[in-house]
C-alpha cells in the first residue's frame, strides 16, 4: 500500500509539472520493470541460482553499487563529497573556537553514549518555543 501510494503521489506531481505524456512514459517504464521482475522471480532457473549460490547476490549488489543506480548511498558520492569532507576536517564551520570535525566527533560520541538524552537535547534545540508555550500554560 505504501509503495502504491508513493507511486500515485509521484505520478500526480509529475502530471502537474511535466504533463500526461511524461506520466505515461514513466508509468509505462515502471510497469515494464515490474513485469520483468515478476517474470524473473517466477523463473525456475533464476530461483535455483539465487537460492543455491548466495554469493551471487553480493556480486549483483556490487554491480548495482558500481553502476551508481542504487538510490541509497552511491559509491560515486564519496568522490562528490570529498571536498566537503576536506573542508570539515580543515576549517571551522560557524564557530571560530573549535574545528567542525572535532565538534562532530564529540556529538557522535554523545549520541552513542546516551541516545535518548541526545535526542531530547536535539529536540529542545529545534523547538525552543515549545518550552515557552509550556510555561505560558502553567502560568494560566
């Protein structure tokens, strides 16, 4: 249901931005890929290969990551964000007192040591008006 609702939402936004031709093109492509995947998963030969040679799935994963078609973190992103990493390691970002890399390491250690407390501190930083609203309610 979630995938279906995401697809419908994406198609409705695409309809408004690009028009019906692009919706038919992308929808038809998605339908074609879904049918091909269904047929491949029902193939006895492919079922035999994937269940009996589990390492093959890691090879396929490596190929997908190398091609860069994986929608999560791509290997090509390492190269893309290398200058940003260098800037964070070398420069001060916002504060002239401490380097950004040191601040981020301290923040990571704090989150690892006590995730609940770190999360509550982050939420308090993001919504300072919430405390003021709570105090206003108590005053009334």
